C-alpha cells in the first residue's frame, strides 16, 4: 500500500506494508541510515526519532501509524537544542563506537526541548531507555548539561 | 542522503577509477570512497593522493590520509594511530584524515600476532613505533623534496604543523606531495624518531577524534551499507547449539510479497528479501524441523554443577611454584568457590555482514576485526585464492571481541547466503534475538581458591582450580595460547600472581560443552580478576588488615601495581573519606594486556538492593598517547564490567538459551551508571593496552565494597545480596 511520510520536512511516497516499522521504511526504503537498529522491541533506543516532537522508538511504530505525522530523524535535527547537543557530543568526545548515539541525541533533544534545565534525575529518567554498551553514560550526561547551558546562554544573549 | 552510499567496484566513478589506478601499484587506497566524509574531502578526481608508504598518502589538496590497519569499533584507534603518524610527520592535526586499510596481511599485520587482526588491546602497543616510523619516513621524503626544490641542505629544513620551511622558503605538504612521493623512501629503521620530550600531539587532551560523523548519523556501519540490487537476508538458526535442519517448508514464506529466495545453508535456512522487515516476516512463515541428535541439550545449571564437582579434583597444572599441598594440609587455610555464568557480548550493533560472491571471488563490507583469518576462511570456503577475497572495513557498532570470531561464523554465513544469491550483493542481518542466542559467549567457569596463611595472616600457599571451556583450543589461535593442555586464556590473571606467595599452584579442567565460547572484553581476566581480588580481600579480613595495606605488603617487589594502587587510594581518599551510613567501599587491582588498573568503588546498600555510586580508577598504560581516549576506554571498560557484575547472565534450559533481548538480558543503563574518575600514572614506558584492562577490576571491587557494607562475601556473578 502507498503511504506518505513527512520526514525532516520533506514528503516521501512509499509502497510498503502498513505494519512495517517506521525504522525499516526509513532505513531500507528511504536511505536515511542515521537511525539505528539495536533491539526491535523498544528496549534500547537506538532507533529513536522525534514524532511530533516526542522521542519515539520507531522499531515498534508502524508506517501506518506514522503517516501524517511530523517525523524528524538525526539527519534532520535542526532545533537549537539538537544542534547544541551535537556540538557538545564532539567537544566532550561522547561517542565511542557511536552506534547508539543517534538515538541518544534524539532522546536528549526531546528532553531539552521540554526541559531546558534538567536535573541529574531528570536526565536519568529521560535517558534510561537508551542503552550504550560502550558505557558513555557519564559523558552523555555531561553533554546534555553542556548543551543545556549553551542553549540558555544563547537565549540570554538573543 | 538518498544516493547509494557504497559503490561496488563495478560502479566506480571516473575520478575514483583514476585514483584506483594510481594506488593500484601499492594495493592501498581501495577503501577510499567507502566513507562519505573522506570521499567528499579527498576530491579524488582533481587531487589524486600520492602514496608515501603503506600507511600514509598525501594529496596535493594537502590532505594527509592515514590507513588504519585496525578496526575502529569505538576504542579510538583512528585517532590513536593517526596521532602517532602525525606526530612524527609534523602534520597539522586538522589536515589528517583516516580510513580503514584494506585487508593485506603482509602490509597490515598486527605485529604482535603475525596476522591482520584487532584484539588483545594491542592496537596502539603494536603500532606505536610502526606508525611513528611511517610518519617519520614520509616527513623525510617531504624534506628531501624541499631540499631538492630549494637547493638547500635537508638538515637545515624544518617542518611544523604541515609546513616545510627553510629561511624564506615555505611549502605545504600538498605543494610538495608529487615531488616528495617520487623520492626514495628511507628504511623505517633508518629514520630517527622524536624524543618524547618533543612530542606535540602525543599526550594531548584536546585532539578532535578522527572517527567522525557519529553525532549526526553520517558515520557508516555495516548496517548502513547499501549496494545496487542488494537483498537483505535473515537466517533461521537452530534453537539449540549443534542442531541441524532436518527438513523445511518454505512455501508460505515464498508467498509473502517481497521475499525473493529461501534456501538451506549449512547452519540454517536463509530468507532473502527486498528489506529486513520482509525477510523477518518471511522467516516467521518458515516451517522447519530440526535434527537435535548432535545438539547440546543440557541446562546451564547442569553444566555448572558438573564444574563444581570438577574443581574438587586435581586438574592439568598450569603453574607450580614450591609445594602447595603440604602447606594447605598443615596451617590455617581459607577456601572459596566462585561461579561465573556465560555472557553475551551484546554489542549495540547486532552481527551483520554484506557480501557479494561471484564464483570463487568475493567482496565484503563489514566491521572486520579478524581480517586475515576471515579472509582465509572465505577463500577456503569458496575454493579460491586469498587475493580473490576483497574486504572493505567499516566502523563497528561495538564489538568487545565478538566481531573477531575464531570460526568467522557470521562472515561465512553471509558468504554462504551470498553464494546462493546469484551474484547479487546480500546484507546478512541478525536480529537482536539471533545475536543473543548465537553463542560465542564468555565461557562459564567455576574456580576453587585455597590458601594457607601464617600466624600474621599472610599467605604461605595459594592454589586455584578452574573448570571451564577453553576459548582457543581448536581455533587458529591455539598455537599462540595453548601450551601442554593449558589455555592461557583460561588461566591468565591467576598464574604469575602479582602477590608474593611462596607456594603456588594453578590447575585447570578443560571442559567440553556444545555452547560455543569466545573472547569477551578482557577474556580470562573477566573471571580470574574477580576470584583473585575477592579472595585476597577475604584473606585481608581474616588477617584483620586494611585491604589496601594488605595488598601493598604483598606487592613489595612489584613497583608497578604498588604505584597504581597507591594512586587510586590517594585519589579516592581511601581510609580518610568518610562514607554515609549504609555505604561500603572496596578495592581491586589487576594487570592485563600489559596495563595495570586499580579501582576503588563506593556502594550504597538498602536491604538487598545496592547502587554503585562512585568508581575511582588509576591506570598505568605506559606513555599516554591520548589521555582523553584512555579515560574513555577505562570509563567504558568499567561500565561493561559493571553490567556483568550487576546483571548480565546467559542461561540455558535443556539446551535452549533463555535470554532473547534486552528485556531479559539486562545491561547497565544510565540510571545505574556511577560517577567515574580516571587517573593516569605518568610513564615513559612503551604504551600498553587500554581497551580491556578497565573491565576486570570493577566486579571484584564492587563485591569487596558490598562485603565491607554488609559482611556478605559474594562469590557468584552477577552479584546478589541476600
Ligand atoms: S531498535 Fe528500537 S528501541 Fe531498540
Ligand atoms: S557509543 Fe557504542 S553503544 Fe554507545
């Protein structure tokens, strides 16, 4: 069946089964490969995208359910929070293998967009659905704080 | 983003073809174009790279390309090796780019292993001098070219930050590249290397990592490889290890729209489809009957209870020093039995591999860790020549040992599937469940440790009996690791005890089980460090001594462990920092892969629940090539070891693996992550490993902290208070 997906502001037509998870439609059919596959059952967060601004595990969200909604992948991350996080990730050398990091950044972006000054506990709550087997958790936490500060400073200056 | 990211060699563009021609003489450079960032920046058409040696290319556009002979799987090897090259080349860090070297054992062997392979925390250690020489010889060629061009003596020319200069003359590397590459390359041993006091890049904290694109989704992993006409394959494996396909019915699967092929391969039934989801759906429709006549059907509990019986019996002697038996029979003795489960690597990227097979020729794209042995295994399977197997290495989404399989398991599976795909490229993808249940685990082990102590509580005899599967026997690593029936990978960490004990004996029972086993971040040290360090704490408690002081008194002849332990104790304020009520503090120190790491752990306990609050680590890994990456590796090694201490465990029921995915194979998450502090001991010694040595000390340090807090000595992993 044909579906229309709105990804990073662009509309894409594709002909797949409606029960296909959005992750595979995006990766295998639309070639946005920044979002990763880690578990396929909403356990690891590697596939996280934003759907209407909410961090969402797309390995369990069907194409049929994603139609008509605003989908943002790591490739289309443009919010000041997202960009500040990406900058902080490079500066603090957060990624090791990097495979989980698209998902980490998507989850962290949703967090900062909703909560500009998260506490450690807020960060733990928002980020504990994202596994990192390389163990970069401390740097992720520092990265979120650095980015939060950068966004606040920027807004203060503006 | 929509363009095909990877192009097979039949589809190369003109610029790339020119590049290939240029580099064909040396065989290097074939991986150029694999990485988007490299392809974009190298501008191959206008600015062909010039080969200086197997590791260094310089382009007229001033890019220095470093070929990395090891797999970048997060351990920072791109950055580390490039630092060594750039240091001696006197390049500007910003002009350096990295890409994986092709598989070519002669040029790119791991100098410690004699084959091209990444592992054993050897990447920096084996390449440190080699990479510096590669940089220094290329520098000498640039200087020779400048001397010729300017008519000045080479000895008067200076090089800094990618600029070659003499008096009023100045030229960039790029400007000199063509002339320099035409110079005779000096022998690597003929060039002199810098005095460490003159290092400008080695030891720097602030170098941007060279494994780029991991913050914006552009870094390319096996899972992201797309080739024209490519199919995705999944394979139905036997639920039990050693099971075989008896019969199968593919008719329903083949009716599913998008499923292109279904066929049997040696270890299962392959389903090929236009995408992963369709392949998975097709696989669900297969009807397979398995032949379990040769399969492992025992439960892990049965296997472990057999091991418990074995450690009461003498095993093969791995080390004997003095006379343990008579000591154990007289004085005061202490004994403990330790138990370790099977562990899955559970790296974030489930195993996968892209292959294209054409008769006896094969081309592969994947995070290739065991390069030489994979290449040989593929050639053997196809009955072709080594040169007919072309491997393109991409980033690995973690590995922790799993990607270098002693039998090339997932790689040969991909080749077998591709062989049936009529020349089409195939991406083999394992689901998380496939990956979790595929075996090649850290072997389960039981240890029985015994010691005799004198009236001061100091050990006079130490005996360790281990039972578990050998990792190396029956693999192509056997000759490197197994001597007289003893696999060093089983006993490392307990033999050559750092603590001074006059009588010592280590014995091992090599058990047989149908569960495939493999190295897992820090290999034998994953279990030996635990029993050793928990046991030594028990001895200290029995002697009524402080665990750090007790260790130091047994390490008098061992300045390295002493210094590392002292540094950790000082930084953690051992003995002086007061802990909140209900907290405990524990220590462990262990040497592996040439590096010594001490870790001091604080835990808080509430009933039978506990949380690891803080870890202070000290490490001596020789010269710190990149302190920031060393810290990252120790942090990551701690997290990985902590995951096993707190939660990881693979169990079998009647031969079926019980765990399937992250809901029942629990791993460390952010809310469990302690604060971690890493201190690096200054050193002028040759660099040693950092990828693995952070892992072994953490579990015993946690157990020792729990013992301090609760009085319970835990001897089984994962740790559970009662
Ligand atoms: S792949 Fe979706 S949560 Fe793991
Ligand atoms: S960086 Fe490797 S899994 Fe997170």
